[in-house]
C-alpha cells in the first residue's frame, strides 16, 4: 500500500526508522531530525533535480541542500538516459561540499549505493533485502528499484537518486521493482527522510573511516566473487569472472585475456549465467 503525505512510515506496526542506527545524527539534532542536517527544497514538478541542484551549487548553495520533486519532466540516468519520473516515486538530488581530493570522488558512488540499499531495506518486510550491482544499481528480487547519478558542479558533488515507490518503467530493457510491489509501505516524504538519515550515517562513517569499510559492505551486498559477468563498454563487451573491487572501487574481471580493471560500464550476468 502506498500513501501520500506525511503520515508515519511503518511496517507491521513498527517504526521503520529504527531499522538502522541513526543515533549519531539524532544526537546532533534530536528535535528536528533530517531537517536539521539538510535544507530540503520541494517542487511539485521540475525538469531535473540534478539540474536544479547544479544551478543552486553555482549560485553558492550550502552543503546539505536537497532538491526534491514529486515529478520530473526531464529526469535522466547514467550515460544520458531518460529516467522514468511520474508522480508517486521519490526523486531527489543532494548537494555536497566535501573537502576531498578528486581521486576519492568515485568512492561516493558506493557510499550512495549503500545509503539507498539500507533505506530500501528499512521500507520492506524483514525477509526482503536489497542487493547491489556494480557500480551503484540497487535491486530487489533482481529487479532495479533505484538509480543513482553522480555529477560535479565546480567544487561541489551532486548525488541524484530515484527510487521506484509506486511505479516502475513498463518497457525497460531490464527487470524492475517497486517498494509497493515488493510488499513495502511508505509515503514518499517518509522514504525521503529515511534515505537522508541513511545518507548522513554513511557519509559520517566514510569520512571518519575511509573507503575500505564501505568497499567491504558493498561487496557483502553484491554479486558474489566468482559470478560470471558481462561488462558492456561502448560498443564492445568484456565477459569474465567477478574478482572483486580494487582499492578505488573499479571492478576486477578475470577474462580469458587476463584480469581487467573496469571503471565505467553497463554490467549484467554473463551469457551462461543468465541475466
């Protein structure tokens, strides 16, 4: 069941916000929750939340600015693809100003994937668990339930996130999923606040402890080592056995021609392993 508005988000009578430990950010803002950490700007309809976040970044908007829209007219995903954006789903972009070298910005993709996976878990029945596909696809029952797009605006990082709450693309070339279809109960605003709380938690852990714990947590949710995968890179494909991630998050693939380091690709199961 899907509900609009600001009603408490719950499953089986329990407050799902308690599904993960938010104590660190609650200690800093016990009365105002995520609104104390993020400046949320809501739009009923917008072209693209990432484009608006970029405009705000260039105008000097502060760290923690969030652009949330009920609907996008020009939502997009990786490689410039259109992102299905009807009312009833969650679309937001977060502007971050992190004093980090450019060499570490790729790590943010994995931080965000874990953020979304934890939030999705909190909104689903306990027996359901989100999984991850390199680099940052979030899946439920092997169906894509969320997409992530990271961009830069001068010195700022922009994280774009779309979560299928009520609807999923009908003609997508891959399997899809929704929170409601997977048995979850959520309001869009409730899902947004849970996601932002999860982001605060994972950003804090990453900035304090570095990438290695994030890398380990991502691997624990992803396709197992030894899975046959296909990486489509432009017009060519590499197929091989998944061998993990290197220290920067690049995918390692053991192919007949040796180990390959993949930094950007569409990934699917290998031919003999299905899709």
